[in-house]
C-alpha cells in the first residue's frame, strides 16, 4: 500500500470511529436507557409472609439486576404492623445502583422478615428534575387530608412537570402546601404525579379509588393534548394493590404485568416486566388499563378511557381480557348504583350458551370469569361469541373470540 493510500485509509478509519463514538453509539445508549426509565414491583398478600419469601426474594433479585440499566438508585418500602390495627410504612432508599449497593440485600432481608401485607420496590433511571447524586426518591408516601387514605406509590416513565403543577393548583391552590413535594423547586414529575392522584382521591371522596384514578389520568391526558407521556405506576394502601399501564403513544419499553396467571390467588404481584424465569405465569396488562389486585379476589381490569366506565357517565362494560382467549377470560363491568343485572353469553346464531350472572347487585366494579364452556360444562368450539350485559333497562354487547 502506498503512503498516500495509507494516509487516506487512516483518515477514513478515524472518521468512522468519530461517527460511531459521537453519533451512533449515543443513539443506542439513549434507546436502551429510554426503554427503561425506571422499573417497579409491588406485592399484596394475605396470610403469613413466609409463604411468599421465595417469590419475594426471586423477584427482588431480578429487579436488582435491572439496576444495571437503571443506575440512579433504588427504593424499597413495605408495611409493618406494630399492632393489629396499625400499618406503618418503612421506606429505604439508596444510591448508587442496586447491583453495587450492599444495603439493597440487607433491606430485602428486613422486608422478608417484617413485611405485613404489601410492599413496593423501584430502580431508577432519572428522567426529571435531579437525575443523580440523590437516593432514588421512589417509592413516595402520601396521606389524605379530607379522606382517611394512605398510599405508597412508584412510577415508571415521564409526565411533564408543568402540566402536573397546573392541574394540582387548578383544583386547590393550597394543596401543595398541605401535601408538599419531597423535592422543590427542582420538581420531580413522579413526586407531583403521586400528589395529584392523592389530591383527586382527597377531593372526590365519594368516588371509589378506581374512579379517582381514572378521573386523574383522563384529566392529565386531556391537559397534555398530543404530547407524549408515560403514566405507568404501582400503588398500595396496605390492603389493595393498584397498577396502571398507560403510555401515549404506546411505547415498546413501557409494559405492565401481574402475577400469577390465576383466576383467584391469596397474593398478587404487579411489575414493569416479568421478574423471574416463569414468564408464562405473568399476565400482560393492555395499554390504558388499570388493574386492581386484592388477595383472594380475581383481578379487576378497567379500561381508563372507556366512556361507560367513567364516573357520572353511566354503567357498562369495563374490559374483557384477554380477548381473544384460549382457556379463561375476565369480564369486567361497572355499576354506578344498585341495579338488576343479567350477564349472558350467546353464539353467532343468537343461541344462549351460558348465563354467567343474574340478580341485583350494589354499585361498584365487578369481574366475572368465563372458561369458554356452556351451561353443561362442555368446552365450546372455536369462534365468535357475544357477551350481553343487561343493566336495568340498558343493554351492552361485546364480541369475544375463543381460540385454541
């Protein structure tokens, strides 16, 4: 190779290195970090916590490994019960990241030994306000002032701070003074997000917690217009676990799952992604869906933007999930007042194949399972079926697809 060609070769190689270093590599690094923007986990259970020790340790060990891509600290909180009538939250936070912080495992040990009913954990990739040099500010603890409600809250994603501040102050200009942010004036979006949901629960104290969450999300969504945001969260009051999956637009890295894949369980887990090797036991929650998890009750999945399920807009279907389904599905509906209901399944010819529920029910959210069988217990053939819900004089019909 001539000297001139050698020089040209060296220059070209140098340009390629510069291109990779300053343009291509940062792009992939940014994609990797943005695909995470924090990860969370929450559990709710009844009975002895020792029954779930292996599950808790396995999940939190997996969450710790996710700290490699979420390096801005970690946080763990759990409830303990000094007596039978009181639940006290214990919150531990750390910085640096979970994989290299020896305190993480010690806190997990404490959690396993002392937890009562519920716990939440989080690893952070900072995207708002202070991004480094502080312990993970999640999970947040918030208390109601007008309503006897206390919550632990962790968020995954980014919601514009200015929009949250404006919404909080538009409802009650004094509310930030009553429930001050943990960080100000360099606000964290997740901190304000928790405060706004708490404010909605406080102000609309005649609504259920699910209705307040729906109202809060729809108001934020409306305020943001076409701007993107990621609303995923997990929240607990010690007896119930709520988790939301909503991103606009839908983004690949922001997901939500609950565990185990059962109709009824004495414990439930919600997490940003499956946290062990038993991925088939995790259920993916659809976008724009709130899941309510209570021990020994089936999961309730509520579509945030379904008009019939909005507070004050009438009763109706909330969600049929999964749909299509192979073995089991859950049919969720909402009653604003005590009503006579009839829930039935029909085939495409209009023939009644199964009556799932009839009678008078009080106001609230209901989830009814269907195993794809007719009234004799015979497994139905693949195909399209119709779920008909009569509420007093109103009729609601949804299509369900059974596949094998």
